């Protein structure tokens, strides 16, 4: 680590076959992984950077999370006052829930001691590829796509206007809400062409009361949202309008 700079730490969770842990919105059941940091004075940890999840269906329950292996990234800011040559202990208390046919809570107290240097640290070759893969799965902004959302009766309509460079046809879209209790997670999401682009019809939850002023979540596209077609997750944070 370097004084005044930011470095990235990953929590690596590896699940046995058919087991899964949970995303920031776990869905109908489950618990998101939680990290409580214990850092030296002046250090500051950001929010967990969540890769886009996958859907798990068990009878009528739908949950969002990860199977196999997942890296949850957090950026930590180093204060200017820390001196090169010293070492800093980065510690965290981690809680998670792993589920298959039943669920088992997990807990770990983790710590690592890192040197403070007056130059940018080199990346470890062992994990460079995993960090790169994880960053590609983080939802991006991609502002050349124009997104809006509105409520109409029991539907949330998400309108999508592609950029001029996009010449394919949108297929395989799926919206994962960050907010709980807004949409019917087991309901079908219908993608249709509109006059200006596309619209996704999303069923509202029968249990939803007052809707929020903004719709937040992740929209997954099998075609990708960038011209490289490698980034498949678009971060959604738009005003949620009402049809009169």
C-alpha cells in the first residue's frame, strides 16, 4: 500500500457444488454477505463492490447470489500520514449464509499485515486474472444507453434506447432489483420492441406498498452493453415515474 492512495481487497468465497451464497438483495430468502472492517486509524473502507448475481429458484422462492467462487471487492483508502516502512494490519469480521437444500451460517475473523511503501505496489500474478474477471462482472454505467422507468397498474415498464453503434437485437435481458419487495421475483419479464427501442414489462410484487421514487438494480444482457461486448451488467438508477 502507498500513503494517500487506494488499494483493493477481495473477500474470496468458494462454495461446494450446488451450494450458493447471496447478493446484496438476496431475494425471497437468504442473507447478503456482511463485512465489518477493523482498520488502523485514518484508513477508510468503501462499500462492497458486488459482481452481478445469478438466479436460484426453489419451488416458489427466488433468490439471487453466487455459486462456485466469487470475489467481493472493497477499496480501502490509505491516509497521507502513514509512513513508508511501517506495516498496517487490515482485519475484518465476515458473516455469510450458504444454502443448498438447507442453509448454514458462516463466520470468519480475517486479517492480513501489509507493508507501506513509497511507490505503487506490484500486482500479485496469482490473483491478477481473478481480479480482472471480477471487475468485468461489476455493473457499469454505460451512459450511451438511455434508460427510463414508469409504473403502469401492476407493471413496471423499463424503456431502453440503444446507442447508434448498437446494430444487433436485444435478447436475453434480465433485471435484478437492488431494492427488496418491489417486483414479483418469480414473474416473467417480457421484452418487446417499441417505436424508439425496447421495453421490458416487469410484474410488480403483490406485497409492494408505496413504491420508491427511483428504481435501482442491475440489468443483464447476453449481448453486452459495451462495444467490446465483454461487460454484461448495466447499473440501473433511474427515476420511477407514474402513469396518470
